[in-house]
């Protein structure tokens, strides 16, 4: 019998996929990877067996996700199209790594995912698996079986499958500890404001509790909140809770998918938005100007690359080596105030601060060599002056 490891979420599609793959004659190992999504995961795993899985595993990958995937994204202040913190794009390569490991241990010859044919996630799964475990066949039952949502529900009803009733939500949700995406339903009209009830991580503006927090960083890694130390997972969770209660981190955008579709996306990512704002600010204090400028350019490249499924590419490795080199000096504290609509920075300090008060001040104690400015400007303007001279004369 052929053995397949399925990336199982417990939602409608992957629940039906368990039964469908079993019906096609596969031994199904349902693999639920915990990357910080809510819900009763133990129940979902038990249910997988009732759906027909030969085996079902719950794998807690939260710390691995925080350290190996979220921290590199934070180091690169990664925001796709300047706004989306890559929530789902970061979890897919990790889920693939887990699938490949489980498949190897179980002696499976195939893996399966529940992505549709219209999204980015199918690309991320298949490109990542191709790099990690080219010997495995990749099945995409949801893409291939050609059922509509109604068909899928009917399939489950006809076979009396134990699927969650909440699976009938009009939205498509993906969530992990870096944030949450909400798609489909009324949101498919880009003019329609998101109904209040789509949000679960962020308070509505009128209920928001304003906050001010101090985030400590060591070499680019967030290590404390208001002076209380924690590992990356704890810090991300704590910042998410405070910033979410303050109503920060909602993003409403029209996004360009890799497959060419423009898509209206609603996100709430209080931890990601707050930490990225703080981290970027600390870099403004501690990175030398040319390095910072080049880094901004490479940040956009990094975000595109990871969004487009190239996590396991040599270019991402090389960019991460650049990031690691820059992060050695990103140590210090940032005072931030998350609020509905955004996160403001109210202060920053660092033992490695490049800010020199004596150079910056307009008050007494000014150490800047004012007389040097005139000669500097003459040389700085020389090429433009010369060009203008020639072209004015023509
Ligand atoms: N548009 C986002 C992305 O491509 C979110 C995808 C959410 N995935 C999902 N299966 N609902 O990363």
C-alpha cells in the first residue's frame, strides 16, 4: 500500500482530503504542524483517525518557527509589497521540512497538501518539497479533485465524515504566531470594509487599550518586553497580546499573487507589525548609513523571494548571511506605542548607538566642523555643476 503524509489542518478541505486519499487506496499519515494557530489541535488529530487516517501526528513546531523562520524575517524587516509580514509564506517551508522528516521516518513515498490552484501556498509547498525531498511525489488532492466548496461539503455529508461545523465559515483563514490572514466571502469586493467579526487578534478602535512597551533587542533578536526577558516565542506572544489589545496591526490591501491574480487581503499581525517597526527603528540608530541603505534594497528582495516560495534557495541563504553580519550591532531598546492604525516609536537607545549628540546638537557643545561643509559641498556638487556648465552653453 502506498503511504502519504498529508499536511493536515483540521479544516474542511484537509479533513475531506484524509478520507479522499484513503478512498484512493493510500495509507494516510495526517500531520498537524503547530505553528501557533488557535483551535483544539488534539481533537483534530483524534478526528483524523476517524476520517480514515492510518496515523495522525501533532507536531509542536512553534519554537522552531519562531527561531528559524520568524527571526530571519524580522532581521530583514520583511514586508511583501511594503505591508504584508509574510505570515503564511513563512510557515509553509517549515511545514514542508516537517512533512519531509515524517515521510522519511515513516518510509512514505508521497506527501500531500490541501492548497487550491489559485494561491501562493501550492507554489511554496511544491518548490520547498522539491528542494528538500525530490524523491517524494507531491499530491495536491484539493487542486486536483475539482470539487467546489459545496461539493466538498456534500462529500463529507454523504459519507458522514466528522468535519468541524465551523468549517462552514465564509472566510478562508490562515493563522500562526506571526499573524492571521482572512480571505474570501464579502472581502472579495475590495470596496467592502471588513466586517468587525473577521478580527480575532486585534481590538476594534473603540475598545482599544492604548499601550506603551519597551522592547529589548540583542543582535537583532527581541529578547525582552518591559525589561522582562523571554525566549523569542514568548516575546512574540507577549508583544502580540499587548499590541492586539491596543488595536495595532490591521492591514487591508490588494496584493499581487505569484500566480498573477490581484487579491484583496485582510491581515492582522500585531506582533509582526510592532516588532518590525521597533526593529527597523533600532537599525536607524545602530547601522551605518550605506549599510542601511543597501539593506533596505535587499529587504525588498528577501520579502519577494520568500513570498514567491524560494525559502530554500541559495540566494536566501546568502541574504541571511548579509543580515547576520548587519545584526551584530542591532542591540538596544525601543519604546513603542501600538495603537489602532499603526505603531509609533517614542524613543530608542543603544550601547552601540551611532548617534552623537555633540555632532547633532544646535545648542552649546557643538563639535561639528562647520567650515568643512563648504568645501565638501563644492566637491559634492562638482559633477552636476560641470554638466550644467556644458549643457547650458549648447
Ligand atoms: N495571501 C497570503 C499569502 O499568500 C495569505 C495566504 C493564506 N493562505 C491560506 N491558505 N488561506 O501568503
